[in-house]
């Protein structure tokens, strides 16, 4: 067997290994009920949940709570199926949090609570102003 | 008055740039196909004129757009959404490429410049190479065309010269079509940074450079000059590696200095989208050098040169089509160009692949078996590893694309990128990085000539021994224990040692050839720097109070952030740390001034000093001076002490920007030889929230009497009658007295001056005085002339605070120095290859 063939086999093996491990390490987008089931069946992998902040009838965000010393906070997130869940985050509130339209939380359930290790915010208004400030 | 002319002119330039690019490509095709020399010359002339006209149009677009931004023509969408009246001049350049249209323009500009250089230096290759350039330019111009094709009603491109009223659906334009906003919405504060002035042009020059080897490769395949294209393309590939690498590094450095994720690299899709093409470009460079020296690896060079450009197109598609959506923290405005971008990508991918397949069997490849005692063997292995390294990043980065494709076929896929991207990518890239370093370190011992086992042993013995010794020293000093880190460290030291040996040999013989060795030493330093700064980065702002995050959540956490009250020392790492208050930055002097020492004016950009202002013993302003500031920038002075001595003062910044969602924090970095201390604000006090004052405590005092407020010693010094209050004269029927109270704070003596007013001899008014730093408000509530006593009401609030996060980044400077050495190596190599190319051309003539 030629050396080039051996190298080719190794390269193919590594490439397959990369694809398989990516599939293994990839997270998934789920809703809170699925995430809860996964956690109760012993799955510890972190998952993505997309949701919106809970708001009252007049559109004010409710359920925001600051942790001790302002170094953490928790909030209520409503997923696509309408399930409401308290989410804890071990960092102070990100600045554009309350103006975000959608929140993606990455993390997992710890008991009855969802613990986020990372929060991604979708703020379409951030880079594209919807309204012109005509009084300027 | 709307300035229609400049926009129309710009739009005409856009259209001519598109048309001339097509004319140029067509004429070069003709020139290529015709054998009659006279006619060929005529077509060539035609094509060149086309390209000159194209370059002129591109410059015309840039000048028109710049005039719109610079003159503040806010009737144009581009000026309104990317600039504002108060934007400093140097950042107006950044506005230019904040928008997608501007960055396309920048890309076109560099292609035009490179095209001009090629026309003048590559007589033999001019026609086929410039066909590729013309086509690419036509595609790019189409992205900013902003023209609706009649009949099928499809909009082609998004023009940067669109008027605000056409871009935005606002009722004001119905009532008042000529409405022009007085000010623009401004440039994203994060981009108001000198790196953002030079990083995008560098990066796009790097992008543009990848077109050169691609165009030469395509020209070579097309003209059946299967191997001759390598020589003219090689210096450009080197130049591209250097510039693209530099562009990426600048981006990393900007992120380190400006963003607050705590590092220079985040494995964000946007970063990956340029990292992968760079790795493949480096691999292509090595295979090209191998071909030049040993006549092998031609097919790899062809495949890789094509891949690099296609990967650049793929990243353009990923980052600009909006497909990344939830996957990236960077937000991209979707200009609705996805279809056009996809056609751009597919056109060149399909064309290049078909051409390569058709020509494949004609490409010579060396039949002899590759020997493991040859240099090309090791370089080839290294290039293969680089490709796998890129592949490993490309696969997960493309996850959103798979979801889209599955959805396109009616399926439903919910794959998300790995939850912890940094951990995920690092664990693979670490191994690949070590492998590349070991392969390239070893390859250096085979100096293009065949060696046998004995010779190799002799050559390698000494460097390997030195590496082992150095390795042992570093391990014991830095206490590296993690097995993968040990391997990585070994590889980094090994590549440095072996290349130092090679360098020493080369310097004796021919210093001109030292580029490769220098660049590899730089790579070794970068690897070691990354290992320490990322692998051993630690949060030092740990909050050790032992509190739970919440009663409902009974898990304990690392609390990575620290709450600091003003003037109250805390301990952090080995430091005593103290928050000393908010600071402002004068626009025209370097330094910071205390926010409490200035008074605002009606113009938010101007403040008045209430006393002489000093920064580090240097006088900045006199009392009553009016000076300009940046109102959106707020700094927090934080002092770090060790054994009672001030070690450093940091000024992390937040930028208030309601349209960006509140505030943006940027770090301040204390740079030491062994480690950087990196700190940023993670939560500021909300300036709009009304403070909660305690119930006023009343006390009766005589002049000269001491008292306590909020545990501070205070003294009522004096009471005097005043005739004017804040510049307003009192009328004869009014009376006012002002108390002066001295309060001994931690670091300075503060003065409070509450005022008691009697209006028209009957109505009583109070003007309380606030000491921000101490959280105290004092009101003079009554005067008792018979006993000569005065009544004060004192209320207190929570003191000013800030939450910060701080990280330590050990030996990060090794990485930055390594990048500089890498760039020097690239430059040396480029100079050498360029000279070779020039000498070769002279020899031909």
C-alpha cells in the first residue's frame, strides 16, 4: 500500500470523525416541556429554547427579579407553545434585554428551574430603526 | 431643500460600473479568442478602457457617497442611518462601511486597484485573468445596483443612494415629502474606534487578494497553462495570507479592546467565516511553494486556490443573507439579497468545478512515490491538516444552512450550534494546531533535498533535546498539567526551536530567504500565547460572599461579578479594589474629569467646570471653563492597590445609547508583562431611576457645630445672606440664606450649600444640596434667629455603585508579539517572491 493511500484513509477517517462529533455535540432547539423531559431522563446536554418575555396586558414586562448584589437575575420566558418558565442567569441583566423581541436561552433544567448559561437576544430594532423621530 | 443631484450622480456611477465591468469581461474574452494580432490588440485596448472606466465609476460612487455622509445630507438613508452631526471626522470613514452597501463598495474598490496593478504587470496573463475580475466586479456591482428589472419586476441590488423617504415608511413623508431630519441616528458606538477605521479596509483587501490566485488558476486551466500560473500567483497569495491574517488579527484586537466577551476570539460564525478561508489560503500557499520547488502537489494547489475564493463567497453568503439568524450574536440587516448572493456563489463554484473536471486529466501529476524523508511530504501533510482544521470549523458553522435546506424540502430540522462554542471549537482546534506545528517544525529539517534516516536523526537530535529542556522549564514554572495543553505547549516550543535553527543557518547563507522561518517562529509564539491567555484565563472578580443566587435555586454558583459601592474598598484577586466615581471624557484633552465637578449646559455636548480640574496632577481646565465632552461616554474610575500602593487605575467605559438597547460596556486593560488584567462594567446604576431617599432626619445646629450624616463627620461652617440664586437676582421683597456645610468624605472634603428662601415675606422655599458621592441630601429647613440656631434635614440614599467583571489573561503579550513577527515573516517572504517574479519577467523579455 502506498503512503498516499494511507494518508487518504486517515484523512477520510478524521473527516468522518469531525462530522460525527459535530452531530454529537450539536445542540437542539426545543420547547420547555421537551427540555424538562430531557433533563428528567438524565440528559445533561445544554439545549436552546426560543421564547418571549412575559408581558402583562399593557405590554409591560413582568417577572424580572434581580439577584443578591445585582450580580445575577431571573425572568419569566414564554416558549412557542405558551409554556411559562422561570429562567435564572448567573450574570447581570444584559443592557438590551428588555427591548428584545425574542430571547434564546441556552442551558438546561436544574430541578424545576431553567438555568441559562448564555442568552442570545433578537432585537430587530437594534440596527434598523422602525420609526423615524420626526420631532428631531 | 433635497440634494437630488449627488444621489443621482452616484446612482449613475453604480450603473456605469456594472456595465463597464461586463464590457471589460466581454472584451477580454474576445481578445483571448482572436488570434489576429491587430484585432487582438484592439479588443485588449477596448477592455482596458472598459476597466479604467469601471475603476473611475467605482471611485465616483465612493466620492458621491462620502459627500453625502460628510455634508450630512440626512435626506439620504445611508447618511441618516449611519452618521450624525456630532460624529468626529475620522469616524465618518467608518460610516462608510457600517452598511452592507458600503462594504460591497470597499470590496469592489480593492478588486479595481488589484485589477489595475495586474493589467500593468501581467502582459501574458492579462486577458484571461481580467475576464474573471470583470465578472466578479459585475456581480459585486449588481449587489448595489438598486434597479428594478421591468416586466419580471425583480429588484436587483440595494443602492446606497436611496432616499430616506423611499427607505422608510413613515407618515411624515405623506404630509411633508420634503422632510429632512435635522440629525442622523448615528454610528454604532462600538464602531467609533480607530481599529474600525482600519480593520475593514484591511480585511477586504485580504478578501480581494484571494481573487488573484483564483483568477490565475482559472486562467491557467482555461489557457491550458496548467502549471505556469503558479509563479505569477505566488507573490499575491503570500500578500493575501499576510493581509487577510492582519485583518483578522485587527478584528480580534478590536474585540479584545472594545467588546466585553472577555477575549479576542469567540468562534462566532462571523469570525469563522474568515478564519476558514485564511487557513485554506495558507494551505494553498504551501502547496504552491511545494510545486515550485519540487514539481509535486500541482493538483492540490489548483483545488485549494479555487476553494479559497469559493469559501470567501460562501462566507459572504453566510454573513450577509441573514441565514445565520439565531446562531450569531452579530446582527445583519437582511437587504433581501440572499438570492443574488446565492447566484454569485453558485456561478463561480459551478464554473470553476466544471472547468477543473474538464481539464483534470491533462494536468500532470508526478508518478513517483512520495518519500517520508522529503520536505514536500511534510508540507503536504501540514496542508492537509490545515484543510481538516478548516473543515472542522466549517461543518458546525453551516448548521443553520442544513436547517434551511431541510426546510426547503419540506422537512423540519431543529439542530442548533454547540451550546458552548468556545469549548467545542477549542477542543478540536487545539489538536490540529499542535499537529500543524509539529509537522511544520519537522518539515524544516528537510531542506528540499532528500535525506535518509541517519541524516535526519543527526539533524533533529539537538533541536528536540533543546525543545524538551525548554518544555520542562516552562511546565515547572507555569505549572501546566493538562495533557492536551502539555502537547500543545510542546508543539509551540518545537516549532520555534526548529525554526530558530533553520533561521540561524539561512542568515549565514542568504538572509533574503528568512521569511518562512521568521513566520513560523511567529506562529509558535502565537500558539503559546493562545495557550496561556485562553487556557489559563481566569475570572478574578469572584464574589466570595457565599450567597446563593436565589432561594429557589439551591445550587451554588461561581459569582463572576463584583458589586462595588463608591469609596468602599473590596478585595479582588491580590488587589484591593475601590470604585471612585463616574468620570467624563473631554473631547479635546486627554484624561478624565469627575462628573461631580462639572455642570451640564443646554447643549449636551458642553459642560462647565465648577472648579479647577486636574487629571494626574496636570491641570485640564480652570473653574468656569466651558468645554466639550462626549455625552454618550461614561467612565468608571476604579483603583487597584497592592500593599497600600496604587498599582493601576482603570477606566472601563459604558456608552449610553437608547437605540442600541441601553448601554454598551467596553473594558479597560491593565497591561503587565506577565498578564493583562481586563475589567469591564457589567451593570451600571440606572441613571434614570429616581433614587429612594430615606426619611429626612432633622437636627438643630449652631454655626461651627459638628454632626454626623451617613457616618460622615460634617460641620456647619457658615450661614450667609445671598442676593442671587443660580444667576437669578432676587427682588427686594425676597430673602435667601445659604448654609455652607463641610463633609469629610473618604478621600476629599465635600461642600454642601442648601438654600432657604423667603418669597414675598411669607412663602418659604427650599433648595436642597446633594453630595452624589456620599449619597447625602441636605435641606436647610428653618432659621431660629433668637437662639442663632438652624434646622437641617438630612436624607440619605444607597450610595452609587457599579457591578464589574474582571479577568486575568496571562502572557497574552506573547501572542501579540508573535502576530507581529508572523507579519514580518510574511513581508520578508513576499519581498523575496516578488523579486523573483520581477527577475523572471526581465529574463523573459
